C-alpha cells in the first residue's frame, strides 16, 4: 500500500507517472492519493489512485489545506483498513 500526498501535480510528464502507477497496481500495490490544495491536478490523482475510483473517490481525497490533513486521518484510516482490501 502507498499513500501519495501532493500539493500540486507531478513535475514529470503525466503519462510516465500514470504508467508507473499502473505498474504498481499490476504488482498489487494499492495507491491512495491525497491532494492538499485546491489547485491540485485531480485528473492525475484519479489516474494514479487504485481502482475503484468512485466519489469521495474511495482511493482519492482532496483537501483545501495541509492543515486539514490531521482531521482527515480517520477517514484515510477507515478507507485503507478494510477487510476487502486485505488490510485487516
């Protein structure tokens, strides 16, 4: 399992980032993405996040500020620690 926390978008070309995420998914790595500013590239986060990519984007979360991250920790923990993901 990996948690990607970002304040924007990748500094490399998006196709390579998405390709690397796809390789991680194929290896069985679940990727949870957290964007911490309103200007985060949500499309890129959705493409990097593990499926299913559903709203409150089960594997993606966007926060308005890094200061909101501690308040989001219980939501992140509940999302990641589920029997269906093999984490309990």
